[in-house]
C-alpha cells in the first residue's frame, strides 16, 4: 500500500446558507457529500460531471483551500484536515493546483517571475538568484521562453498564461497536482498542447494528477482511472477502459452516450436525461439521481444506494447493478 | 509618456476657456452687482451709476467677458473689489490656511479609512465590520453644520478643551513653537469635523474595493502557494484593491485647496472657502472668476495626475 499517495475517506464540504433577519444558518449546500477514493503515485485520476456537481469544490477541499466539513484526506498517511495552519502551509509545497481560468488566477500586478518564484522565496527554499534560475528553468520546461520573466500576465495569450499557471504549480516539485479544468478556458488547438505538456511533465517527474473536467474526451485521453460525480457524490469509479467500455451506472451511461462520434453514418443510441440538476441544498431522498434516472424504481426513493466495489476496482453506487 | 502629458495639458486650454465663459455668464446673471452690494441705499442712484461705470459694470456681458479673458490670458485676473488687492494675492493669502486644514484631515481620513476598510472586508459580517458600517453611515448622514455645532458645544463650550473658533488666540502674539501650538489647538475641532464628514464614504469605498479583490482567483492562487494569510492579504489583495483608491487620491487634489465653505465659516477659520462664500454675497465677480479658474485647473491637473498614477500602479494600463 506504499504507492497510495492520497486517500480520501468520506470527504464532505457543506456551505452554510444564511438567511432571516439575523443571518443565521438556515440550511446547507451539500457541495461535496461524502466522497471516497484513493490515488496512486504517478497515476492520473479524472473526475467528470456536469456543472455544479461539486468537482471543483472537491478539488479545492482536498487541498483545504476550503475548510473541510467532514471526513479525512490522508496525504502520505497524514490527515490534512487535522494540520495546523503552519503545518498546512508547509504541506502546500507538496500538493499544488492548476486553476481553471488562466485570465483571473494570475495576479495582474506581479511579473511572471514573481508569480512563479514567490513561493520559493517566501518558504525560504532558496535565495533570490537561485530562485531566478529555477524559475527560468521551469519556464523553459513548460514551453515559455525564459526572457519573458519580467513581463506581466496580461501580455500573454490564454495558452501561455495557462503554461504560467502550470509552471507556478510545478516549480515547487509537488508530489501531486490537482488540475481544475485546466483547458476548458482555452481554444481546442491550445488544449491539446497543454494536455500533452501535462502528460510529458508527469512522465518526467512522476507525480500524480487529479484531473477535473467536464470534457470526457480530454479525460479519456489523460486519465488512468475515472470518477463520475453527480450532485456531490461519486456514482461510479473505474479504470478508464472499463468505465468507457462498460459503464454501469445509468448516469455514466447517459454521459457516455453524449460523446460525439466523428462518423456521420454510425447510428448510436442517445440517452437523453430530462429535467435539471436538483438543488444541492435540498437533494432528493434515497438515490440523488432517481429524479432523472430512466430506470428508477420504488427502492431508489427510499434508500441511498451503497457505493461499493463490484470487483476489479470498479466502484458504483446504484441499486440496479 | 511625455507626449501624452503635453497633449493632455494642451487639451486643458479649450476646456478652461469654455469653463470661464459659462461661469462668467452664471456670475453675471446673479441679481445685483458689486456696487449695489456695497453701497445700495448709502449713496444716490447717480453716484451708483458713476461707480458702475468706473468698474466697467455698465458694459454688455460679452464685452466684459472678453475684457476679462484678454487680461486673464496675460496673467492679470483683476483686483478683488472687496479686498482691493489683486485676486491672485487674495487666493495666495487665504488658500494655505484652507490647505492646512484639508491636508491634515485628508491624511487622517486615509489613515483611518484604509485599515478599517481592509479589516472590514477581510472579516466581512463580523462584529467589527457591522460596527464600522453603522459608524460610516452615521457620519455620512450627519450634515456638516450640525456636526460642527455639536463639536463646538461639547468640546469648547461645555468641556473647554479646545478654542471655539478662529485660527489664533485673539489679543496675544505668540511666536515660534507657541504659535504653532496655538494654531494646532485651533485646528483640532475643524479637522475632526472635516475628517468625520469624509471618512465614512472613503471607508466604504475601500471595503468594497477590497471585497471585490479578495474574491479574485489569484488570491486563491496565493493561498495555494502556501503563503501566510498576512502576505496574501497585504501583498496580493491590498495592492490590487488600492488601484481604485489611487484615482480617488488624485481626484482629491482640488478639494485640498478648495476650502470647506460651511465648516470654515462656522469655525471662523480664515480659509479660502469662507472668503469665496463672502465674495458671492459681495458680488465680487473678479474674485469669483479667478478662484473658479484656479479650481478648474486643479481639477484637471488632479485628473491627469490620477490617470498617470493609474498607469504607475496598474501594469495592465501602463501607457506605451
């Protein structure tokens, strides 16, 4: 079990809803409602799901960028939820994040060199000259000419900015990186460059990724295993080939059937889900998916299905499987 | 950059001419004139007319305007009818008294508003934030004359800590440090009054600006780097949050010299605001014109200054 770098156990993140005259808590948005998975060293785990299903919140909560409501996040056996602020700051060096929007996630008043090198200097890992060398080195690795070091973020294109975001995360030599939709703000032509860059860097440095995306083809390309989230829960998790070839959960089936196939003659069966995503502050009883599930039965309304391993590391949460 | 400044300065000329024309028409349309304000009822109507002719007030408005403009271009803004000395000298005599009050109040305002606004934003909806919100709206709602009267009543009449009004104690002539101390004591109440009047809105301004920045993605990026919260707030957030405040500081330049008409009048402070208010009553149109032009120049220089400062603090809009 040595190669497990991250063990997430029943992780929860609830956001309080405040209301009334005195702004007291009147309810909770259950953005992440008990998810569990393990991440191996050197592995890429894709997390997919539609907008608002809690993918990004899950990523941020694992890094404790949001305070954790419940559950455990064991990083190399240490529970992140229990770290003091000081310990957490040190641990942050080992777990980094590439953010979704490269236009807003870089401080507009700092140069690229300052953005990438700041953590190195602040954590006293090296002095200014060493940091500058390291920054230039990582910029070249990420495909940015190092003479851009004194430029400001607004002088770059979207793809270049995302490279800055990646360089910023990797300069600290982290053990795992959460990529929160790193390519969804970019043009398709740039997307493949960035994804290949992420893949190459992983081969060189052997770190683990959690790759959050709503784009199934991107996830299929980069991931070893894939988790499907719906309304704050993981409904299915399996090896990439297994989940794409043999999806078991009705929601996963519907998602898979929505992948466009570049062949106009091929007939395929589309499962169209009706209705909207229910509110995470007031989710349906029993199985949260039952309101949109084409196969829902009485049992689904009464009991929440257990999230269980049906063999070969294929996890699924559905009564009908 | 140099070219940009020259262009902006040249652009001021037509604007100033336009401003002067409109203000001159407005001043001329006031009922009565300097002669009737000073001497009506004291001398015969024929004498009044003679005096008018002497001051050139009997000529048509347009003729008077172009006479004034011709002189003003040569740097001659005329002689104040009330003070019998050149307008520029009147401004020079009184403006520094106003500046003294305004600059101290302005510095105090920033020293209070920025930290309070920042803490309010960082701890939104905390007790501190709610208390500061109540305080801000309370002082925003207070009219200056009411606040000034309360301050005078409590601290001067009842407690006797500070002098009631004026700038120096009458009848004594202090020198050196004693003089400075005397003026400082006289300044306290008007400065408190001016600071309170403006600190509320500035605090809210800083708070809003900071709240906007704190929610930005790059602040989360800074946290993800493992930086201490202090660095996240004061280096990443505050630096960006202060960008709009810089415009505000540039825009405050004219108000430093404009004088506070009501506050200065209530505290009998010999400032330019009080002089200007008096000059309206006296229909001293040359002083009104001269001082308005002075303010117009300051407003434009203030705008130019804040545009330049904007470029200094925000690399995104730095001029090439």
